[in-house]
C-alpha cells in the first residue's frame, strides 16, 4: 500500500530502530511518555486479528527486543534530535514535553502495551501498530487500572 504511512516509513527505513522478518519498530513522533515506541508488522494489515500464527509467535520476542532498545536509548538525546527537525508543530510540542518529563533520564518502571483495534477504539492509521508505552513511577497521580483509563473516570476500580 503506497499511500500508507507505515508502509512508507518501512520502505524509506527512516527512523526504523529495529526489524526482523515480520515486524519493524520506531519511536512514536507524538510520544505520550519518554521512549514510546511502536511495533508494526511489515505486511500491511489493519487488524490485530489478521496476524498469521507465525507473526503472532514472533511478536513476543519482537516486543522484548524493542523494550531492550528503549531501555538502552538515551531518550534525552532522542528527543533533542527529533526537535532539530520536527515532523510538524504538534510533534514538536509532544517531543518538547518529553524533555521535562519525570522519566526522561530514568529507566522505565513499567509498560503499557496496547492496540487501538478499530476506529471506535481510537485507531487513526489503518496499519496495525502495537504501542509500547513506558511508564515511570509517579508519572500520573492515579495509575491504578492502567489502560482502563482510556475511558475517563473508569480507570481506578478501587476508588
Ligand atoms: Zn501499510
């Protein structure tokens, strides 16, 4: 698919931080936390459910490898580099925010790993991508529930 941004990125190899037979990875240009990366199947598929058994099997080691890369990357340098040639104004805002983030010079304390499966779930690019979102102790006030916070007010089921 030539019009697909994720197919284009892979073809141009721009910003590709890892690749294997089935997947590639990049740092998100609109990071929600320092080190936010995406694992993307090389094959153009829209849905998580379209992955083949072989791709599924490879996903675990791919995610492990990408987490290893996130933890080895100097994230301050990464966003300083992003800011030298920002993708657009919004990306610039997001990357600037990272430089003052509580976790910018730390190793992540946890991860949210997830897929926006379908438009209703927030998918904006129709090429599957698995978000790897590093989390840092103290990065939000109310962390209980994690991804449950995609519905505002419904995250913390203990309160
Ligand atoms: Zn694509």
